[in-house]
C-alpha cells in the first residue's frame, strides 16, 4: 500500500503541538452548569405534588373606601319652636339622653298669648249667641218677632262657632294640646309660655339656642337622635360602582375604636353621581346598642364586589420568599422552573394573577413547599 510522506517541517510542527496539549482527565472535564431555579421531580416528589392548568375563577374584589358614621335619618328629630318667642329656660344639654315628650326648653310668646285671647273671645261669643238664639225662639213662639230675625241670630251663632273652630286650630298649630286648650276655655286665663318638647327618645346631638334668644318656628333649636342604630356612609368612585350592589357583605373598620371591625350588608347604593367628587354614596346599617359608635367618626368601608371571572391560582401553589411571590411552572415533563408572579386580590382560597402567568400554563398546585425545599437542598450541595 502506498503512503503519503509529509514534508519534514510540517511533521515537526504537528509533533510539537501534540506534545504541548495537556492530557484530558475526567476530574478536569468541564461540568455542564444547571439552572438553580429548575427542579426535576424525583419519583418521591411526583407522588407528593399535584399539577393543574392556570385558569379563571370567580373572584370578589374588596373595595376599600373612606367614610364616616352618621345618624340614621329615620331616627333623627330636628326640633324647633312652634311659635315666635324669647327663650326663658333651657333644660337639655348636648349629649343628654331624653325621652319623647320631655321638655327641652321654654319660651315666652306674645303671638301665643294673642291667639289664646282670640280663642277665649270666640268661646264667649258662642255662649252669647247661643242665648240670643234661645231668646229668639221664645219670642217667635210668642209672635213677637218674625222668622227672619231667628234665622239672623242662628247665622250669627254659626259664624261664632266657625271663629271658635278656627281659633282652636290655630292654637294647635302653635303647639298647644287639646288638654291645654280645654283648660284655657274653662279658666279663661291666658298662658303665654310654650314648651319645646322632644319628639322622640334619644340623645341630644345638637343644641343651637341660648337663654334670652328670640326664635322663629323655622329655626332648628335641637337635634335628637336615637343612636341605638347608626349608618356607615362612604363614597365609591364611579369607575367601581358597577362592582357594587345592595345586599353585598361589607366590613367596617373604625380607627377610633382600636380598628374595631363590624360586619354588615349594603342597604343602599346611590342612583346619582356627585359631580364634584365623581363618587356614588353607599350606606350600611350598624347595631350600636352600647352607643360606643359616635356620629362623625371616620371609618374605612371594605365592600365585597360582585363575582367576576379573573385569572387566578390557588394560594397553596404560591411560594413566598424575600417578600416576593413565586410558583413552579412546568417546562418539560417532571421539570419545573421557579417563576416570580405578581398577585392581586385574594378571595377564599384563590389569588388573582396580575402578571407572570398565562392561562393554560401548568403549575404545581399542591406540594410546592416540598419542591421548594428540594431546590434549596440542591443549592447547598
């Protein structure tokens, strides 16, 4: 067989390079570097985990909106005087508990005295006109006067009765009771003092009157409120109103009472948007038998929204490290990579995925804790 002879200089170069190349040993071979965030499941781990696709779930958002405590409008009485007069006595102070019918203040009223005088005069006219009619009937029977005269006196009696009725109605408008009016009719004495009474049992939460003050019927002197039940009122931004509906659960946090939490339901969602704040009023009713909750206290209202379909993962699938959230995502059969995700609202056992996952990806939903421990163990090797 023929052989090809290599020139001397070229052969010498090949031999020199071969002599310079170090011999390769197994210990010095380059070891392929592995991703520390990838875990391949052992048969034992495979039996401890459960895998599922990322999908959508029914989620309720929790809307936190600022609000305040207000008295229940149906349990509030705004009380004023029935007549114009000057305040002569005040019996109620701010914060005092009062009962329905209790006297809050007294005033002296010239207007009341004048109307009582009209009533007394009308009552006296009734007596005079009644006697005149009786005499006219006797005279008619004796053929002393004609029937026309009797009719005239009967008409005068009817007019007197109408005047008395009108005077009585006016006294009732000015706040006098039937009993007090009857007393005036019997005694014929004028009483120019009028009481300002509580119209319901509750607490005096406002007083706007002082001794000697001249007041008008249109003025508000006292506000009495039954505080055994109160309202928590808040303003929901118009962009979130569609998530809120009456009857949904709501939680009230009251900072002034050591962040006390009270659970209730929305009883009202406003029909109009406030053009200045672009919000809608919502309201819930709270039991307050011990009256520890005070009007105008600031609150935070946590409103449960309507159910909506959102991308979510089970909370047990989440691994939390260094204030960040992670899940194990399948990248190949029995191989999973640790991936950071951003989570949002939590509802029951689910957490909304804001970013980091797509629908349909497979993740470990049970056993993520064991897989994470295996990853950490390999990092220490």
